[in-house]
């Protein structure tokens, strides 16, 4: 009986010690990253970046139902190495394959905010392979890296551009910066991989306070993926409906000698621009399968899930200035159709490949020999 009481006392003391250790952190969500070099404690920004934090927590605790089968019911980050280390830049981990190309079996969106920045050493941020390709990999900065921010001078950067770096900050180191330093200073070889293996033994999530305890990571992720699923289904229906409409209208549209077909959607009552004048043009460009590839109509871009906040900030969801001229730098079918219009007209153009982008296509967006459909509206004469 005495031995049992002593054992229970030891357990009670140990638990109290752990609680006391983490209680000093104050209210919030934290993660203790136990590495082979020591512990790194990070504070997680669950209010500003709930999806990213929910993802991190669900992986760390091995409770995510969304991961690939091989990772289910396993603490994802246990024994995962820091596969890329660059002194005076960052330390990166979170890939169970250790190659830098591994992922949990899904991707999720960026959560960029002008309230969180890569403005010092110890910032916890998501690694990615481009726009909205977040998975499991993360990094901790070893110095300020503002070029990785999603915002610049208060403006959202054009993150959909593959040449622009935008990374989601979702926490920062509050204890263990010396451990970050020790990892950042190790010898590395090819691909900035440490010569001697450095790994995370485990990642322990700490919930202090009512709000942190009430943060349900699995529910947050479930709500996100359900919303994404519904959004994709709505876009697919929209594409299908548009494709059906295009097919029905194409044969009824007026065919010009060039092969361009035009359907009038709205007859305007404005004047016809003169050659050489600049006009304001609203447009939406589609492929024949109903998919949208570009538009300066904010409403249409939003319906197709292509709304871009940085484009909005640059006032690019306004009529675009275009030269009303046969010499304008536009594809032939677009130009020919536009020059039949007067102010207030809305038309739909059915552009065959030889009047579009031809056999070469365009930038991986327009396939080779693609039929194009453009809705055009001239809103004003600008000069």
C-alpha cells in the first residue's frame, strides 16, 4: 500500500510540474517541439490563422482523418527530420519522407494577413510549392525574411504568380531560440541537408485557457474541406451549364467571313468609337468546356473561385483600357469583334483557334488549338 501511495505521489508531482512549466506561458495555444537538439516552444496564432494551426495540431497529435492512409492514427511529426537548414535564413522540416517533396495527402489555402510578418528570427511559417499548396512542411526563420510575407506595404502581393513568394505565418518561437540557433549552425551538405540527422522526437500541443481548450482542430479542418468541396461542386455545375449554353448559341451566332461568330447579348445606345480612340472594356474569357480563364468582372471571377484580392487592390476589376484599332495588341478574333461594337453593347464572341492563340496556346492557360469564347462590353470612350 505504501509503495502504491509513493508511486501515485510521484505521478502527481510530475503532472503538477508539467502543468506548472506550461502554465507560465499564459493563455493560448502552444507547441513544444522536442528535437534532438533540445526543445523549441512556439505560440500558435489560432485566431488569425485557424486552418493552418488546426492542420498543424491535427498532424502533431495524429488525429487527422484527412491524411493519406499511411499516416492515419500516427503522430505525423514524430521522428521527422529537419531536411533543409540554411544559416541566417531558416530551418525547415515537416516532411516524413525527408525529401522536401512529401505531403499529408492534401493541400489547403494560404491564410495571409497583414498582422503577421516574417520580421524577425523565430517566426513559424508554412513552406509551400506555390499559391495555396500548403501541406505539412513548415520552417522557422533564422533572421527577418520580409520577402516571404504575403503583404507588402499594406497591399496583398500577387501570390498566384509563381515567381512571387507568399507564406503563411502561423506562430513564433517564445522559448528555445538557442535550439533554433544550434540547428541553423550545423554543417550541411547537398541541398542544404544537415550532415548529421536532426529530428523532431515529437510535437506536444499545449492548451492554456478556455479559448485554447475550446479550439477544435478537427472541426475547423472539417468545416474548411466541406466548404471547399461545395465550392468545387458549384463551379463544376457552372462550367457545365456554360458549356451547354455555348454549344446551343454557337450555331445561332452570326458568322463573319474570317470564321469569327458573334452573338449580341445587349444592344447599347452609345456612340461608336473612332479608330485610334481608347475604350473601357469589361470582358470574360472562357474555354469551350465552360471554364473561365480570365475576367475583369469581379462577380464572374468570384463565382468561378478566381477572385484575386491583389487584383482588386490594383483596380483591375474595372473596365480595361484598350485601343479601338486594327493595330491593337490583341488576338485577332477579340480585336475584330470589339471593333463591331459601340458603347453599351454586350456581345459574345466564338473565336476559332486561328483567330485566337493557335497551335501554341498561351502560358499553360490556353491549350493548343483551343476554341475561345469571350463576353465583351464597351463601357465608355476614355479619350
